[in-house]
């Protein structure tokens, strides 16, 4: 089941979460089960695996059948992990693993609409609910499209792309990945590093369709609530927006920023909160050259991790903005 997908930073993830007999680990991004399978192999632990993609849950049934009852599959968003683990754990868990972004099987399946390299419907939904990318592209205002491409895709030519999209859809709806890709390539110059000009536009659209940054913020807060003292959180991210969100959350929760964010200034009368995490490393862990050579998709991966303290979770009024 896991042969079609190569999990990134697998050895590092297992080393950090350090599964042990009797431990309970939440794999919030099950995918095709690479990390979960490694956790189950490392110790007689239990894993609660969550994925919003019905195809991932269906593919995981074989691993669940082989796990001696140690693997429980839950379809849903990892931001809802507190609710999804009810009845399985005793209210607290020993580890939470998040491997963010789109899974390789999703990216490689043209019918899912994630890739600009193959023709398929412009869908991009990780689950089966919510508006598709095509609906967003064909109905959002030029201003909103530019914001999506600029803020979430970090596309410097966002206004130019949005304007081209609006002009094209006035003639005919944009329904296919190749249609959008061809459109973007006409208005975005080629990059010196060889990255396809459509990469950032597709990234921004995918993040918007799946509310990935909002989901990440909710997932980090949920992990804080679920982890028992001494429990560990490990998060792999693949682009700067994700990594920045994780880095800021862990810095804030470990008392390294005083809780101040330029996006959400601290109220003057806000009481100080005791740190709920201790960083396991000051800098992110990145793949070794050999891993990048074997799996080029690993090149942008960053792993950050922290251990839960005994302090109570921060109240809702202090939760981070997505």
C-alpha cells in the first residue's frame, strides 16, 4: 500500500516521536500510511490516523487489517482531531505527526486536478466537500483572485494572472488544469531556477480551496490540547507559509516571542501564559542530500518539533490567528 508514496523525513520523524509500547500517536495526515506504518513497526504503539481524503482512508484498510487492532482510521480534518480521537484515547495522546501539503498519490492522479503537468478537471479538493478550484477561478472577483495568487501562492505577477483569468473566463469557463496552466504561462515569465511559471498560482489556489493555513492553525491548537505532558509534536512543511505558521506557533507557545505577532498584536492587558511547549531544536530539520536525490519532492521539506509541558492549554482568546 505504501509503495506508491515515499514519505519524507521518515527516519527523522520516527526518531523525534520515539514510539514506545503502549503509546498513542495521532497521524493527522495519513496519506498512504508511510509514517503510520513506521510508527507501528517501531513499537507496540497505537495510531489514530486521520485524513480528509476518502481515498486515503480506503487505501489504509489493508494496513489496519494487518495492525492487530493498533491502527484506527478516521476520515476528517486534522483540525478536528480532538473530536476524532474521542472514544479511542483517554483524552490525551503521546505524539502528534503532521505531514502537510498535498500527498504524492493526489498530485499524481490527473483526476484530482492538483497538477499542472497533466490534463484533468480543475478540482484540487483534498476531501470531497466544498467548492472546486474551477468554481473559484470562474466566480471570484479579479481582486480576490489576485489576493489568492499573491498571498497564498506568493506569485509576484498575481495581478497580471488574475486579470488574464477574468478575461479568459468571459469567453468560456476555465474547466481544466491545462487551460489554467497555459493561461498562466502566457503572462508569467519563466523563472531562472527552471520552476514552472504556473507553480505559485496552482499553490495559492490549492491552499485557498482547502483552507490549508486555517486548518494548520486549528490543528496546532488541537495538538496542544491533546498532548499529555512529555508528548511530542512533529510537523513537516513544504513551503514558507506553512513553515512560518508552525515556527511562529512554537515560538509563541514556548515563550520565545511573548505572544506578539505583527498580524495579531498583543493586547496590553493580556495576561502572560505559561509555555505549553519546549522546542526540541532551534532550527528546522531538512532532508539529507541522498534523500533529495532519491525523492526530489523532498527538497523543500522542513521538520519542526517540540515537547509538551505540563502547563494548561492557552485559552481560546489567545489562540493564534491562521
